[in-house]
């Protein structure tokens, strides 16, 4: 039964019990995919400039080494969001050309490390492609996936890859949360990114 069918069944049930008539569910809008030959009339530079006004937190997504790799994987990511409470899901977006994403996909699990205000240089190190990003970086293992859990972060979220969706030149990765935690220091401020630069909340 689809969403519309479930809504209709709920309405019928409530009416049969004599409960006050609920608001009728609106019909779902018609959706369609954007065709390859369709391009939004928005200049990419302008798109970046305008969207840069939205301040975000900054994370580093890490994954454990697999049997075919010598070390763990990780990359800096500001496109991160909570998604669902039941079940507990989060999401992050990664470019299709990322060389780190295939390693995370092979591991099938990852840890989201929410960076603190003094970890700007750490973020820059994880934004570099091809380097050994974990050199001199203190971390331990997340409890379920074994992914690197970086020291000094505001919070960490240990996940299993739940689903992957396409989104233009990016992939939308949905993770099911297996474990999570926050810094015991409640005054630890997060690292923010706004208009192309890092900000502090205090």
C-alpha cells in the first residue's frame, strides 16, 4: 500500500470510530526526473555565491581500512545533515569524482566527526586529495565500525551505509546510525563554514 492508500485507510478508520473528521490528506504532487538535456538557468559562480550565505558545520567522514588498503580513509565534508529519527539516519553528500568515496563504499561503514572550532587546520588537511591525511592525527576506533574517531571533536556518529542516491554531480549517502556521542566539555564550540571561510561561534 502506498502513502496515499495508507492515508485514505487512516481516514476511513477514524471515521468508523466516530472520532472527529481529520483534515483530508492532500494529493501528492506529481514528480518527474530532470532530463539530461535540461539545465537550470543559474550560473555556477552565482550558485556558489548565494548558497555560501548558508552557514554550515564542518565534518570529517572517516572509514576503516579494508584488506586491500594500507590505511583508513577520510575527507572533509560540510554537506552533512540529520535525516530521520526512526530509524536513526543521517546523510552526507560527496562528489562523484571523489577518490575517497570508493574506499568508504568498500568499507560499507563510516564515522562522521563533527569538528570543533579550533580544528580548521585539520579540516584543511582532510580536504587535500592524495595525501596521507592521518599523519600525526590522534584518533581511536569508533565502537561499531572501527572507523577513525578523531580526537577533540564536538561529536561523532558511527554509521553503516544504508543507501546511496544520485544527485547531479554528487552522491547522497544515507547512513544508519549504530552509535554516537558528544564531547564531555559542553562549552566546546563547533567549527562553522560561511562564505568560503571558517567562523567561530564565540
